[in-house]
């Protein structure tokens, strides 16, 4: 029987971030209907060995090099037969009703192929995120791009 949701996250170094994400993911799944998968992009800090011990019900794919975020997401997608796929950054904390909400949204909007959640901060206020794309120099730590980004959102009625 196919699973309802596969939660997929891409990881590279940082056990606390991964531990927090996986703890929240385990709280929202139904173990009979959902699964969690970590695609590791060649962590060098031992975080995957720790996570495997602490989260035995999570599946892991370990890449021998950093394949990039999109490649890793696609790896996870090809490994699942779930009805729904939830791709999450590994610094995300999922709210308790996340999967039920997404499943309901997809059923109510049967023509939708993609539905996203609203990013909120720890106090529950809406948050936006944007940033510069990484380059070889920023990945090697030889350059930092810090630029203020102004985000505007359209609201109804104006």
C-alpha cells in the first residue's frame, strides 16, 4: 500500500538543526501512512551517524559528494511512491497539523500540483525569506553576499 506522505529533507552538516527537524517531523506523521527521508549531501561532521541512531524509523540516502539541493530533492522524489511529497528545509519545524492540512488542501484543490505552506517565525507571525544564490566562491567560504532584500506581497483589496 502506498504511503500518504513522504517528508523529504536535504541535509549537509549540523546535527542540532537536523535533530530539531526530525523531531518535529516524527510528531506530525502517522507511522502507518507517512515516511521521512533525509538526503545527505556529504556531511563531514558525523551528523548522519548520530541521526541514524536517534531516528531509526527515518530512511537516509548518503551522497558521496555535495550534489546540490535540487538534485538531492529529485533523488528523494524518485525513491517514493507516496500520494503526496513534502519537501522541507532541514531548519524547519513542522506544526502539528501540517500533513492533515496539506492533504485537505490538495483534496479541495484537485487541479493543484504544488501547494506551499506559509513561513512563520517562532512567535507565529508571517515571515518571508529570500536570499542570494550560492556560487562556488560562497560555498568555499571565500565570499559573502549580504544584501538587503525588500519583499512586497500583494494583498487583496488594494
